[in-house]
C-alpha cells in the first residue's frame, strides 16, 4: 500500500500495490477524478485528471 | 515469453482488467503511455511484436498505431479498422455498401442540403452527430426545422472543421434500450442491453448494463459488421427495430468494464487471448 495526498483536498489517499502510472482514480473524500502522474518506489504523485477532450472515447 | 505492448494514454478500469487478465495468463504487458514516447523510426527501440491499442485519445491512438505498424509491430486493432470505426460516416458507408442493416443516413455541409437530406430520410426527427466523437457527446435529436436551423448555425459559428460536417441519421425509436455486442474476430462473445429512459443509451451517460442473450440474429449481424470493417476486437451498438436488428456504430477501442459482471464473461481475458493468438501466428 502506498499513501499520498489528494492535490485538491489534501486528504490522504491510499493506493493499492498494483496501481499503475497514468491510472485514473477518484479521491475518496472530495471525489475529484485524479491521475497517478508519477509513481517511483514509495512515492506517488497525484494530479487532477485531464478534462475530457473532443477525440476521447471508444 | 510473449510480451504485449499496451498503447495507452490514461489507464481506465478497462486497461486494469486487461493487465490482470494478462498476469493470470503469465503474459508480460509493457505499458506504453504514448504521450511520453518519441515516435521516431530511426531511434525507437522496440522489444515487442504485438501491440494492443487502448488510447482514450483517438488521434494519439491512430498516430501510435501507424507508427508501430511502420516498424513492423502488429497492432490490434490495425490502422485500417481504426480509420473506418473512428468515423461514423465512413462506418455507415461501409455497412451500407456491404448490405449490413444500418439506419439510413446522409452527410451534408450546409443547412439547405440538410433540409433536403432530411426529406430523403423520411422527415423529422433525425439525429445529428459529429462524425468523430464518443460517449454520446454532442448528439442532437432534431425534431423540427427550427431546431435544425439553430443547431447548424451554432455548429457553423462555434465548431471546429469536423463539427461543420453534418452527419444526419434517421432517428430510430428504441424500446428504451439498445444492444452492445462484443465481437472478437467475428465471434460474438457476449452482449449487454443498455437500458435508459433517455434516447441516448451510452453507459457513459447513465445507461444501465444487463446481460443480453447472444441470439443467432445478433451473432450473424455482428459477424457481418465485423467482417465489413476488417475484424479485430470490436463492439457493436445495435438497434432493435421492427425490421430486425440494425448496426448503429462500431467501436474499435471498446470499453467493457461495466459489462463483465452482467454477462459473466471475461472480455478482458478474451482480448488478451486474441493478442496471444496473433503473437503466436507471427
């Protein structure tokens, strides 16, 4: 388990051990969509997930 | 050991399921965030022969697919399939040309032509869609001439060039749902109903997924549509009409995370198995 903080509300966020860089998650407190921007060793940096763009989809 | 290059931008729940399915099969997945890559043929060091394109950005996914194909990597889905499926107008053209039942449609570039085309389609209501796009974004059900003029003027003034190509589709009255079938190289592995009181039934817009039995009719039309666009890993959006099933759209980087539970089928596993089969046949 890896602990880091939500960049929006600063609550502690726990990431599971199979978390991947670029993964989209939701903050358990403020529910902001976040992206795991950087994941190295025991350090994870979360950022607000990018907004949906015109070419996004299936 | 087989390594599958997973081309991605953000990693959604769907990609996580694919990663898990590969682990279960002892297949190595190399995650490639295409936004971080330098796609230079002269310098790129590639250590996999098969790639699965799962970018949420269609534009980036297309460029990555063409790049990896150019250096000899087999990409699923290939660029020909993607080029058809990413564009609703091209998909409709191919489906109609190959006699796969699909709603009537037309493409126009101005309001006068739109009015004439709507008469050809049997009158209002019609659906206007951007040729490119997903998740039910910017779809408009147009019920009368006033709404048509307003929407086209807004698109003309505010839109990008893509928004100034007006794809018109005959409105199909649905029984509160449509069907999505998941098709791998022509074989329908499972399907869901997408129930919604709204005429847009995408699960991204609140449509609820339940299991849909794979009937012979659904299996046949899904295979025909898959063959028409070149096969691969696809999902079909299917309308139930009085005249039988009709293919509405085809997705080439399909989302499925909400469909494994209701169907009881490991779609992620089937996707990985498809990649393994391709790798073994190289």
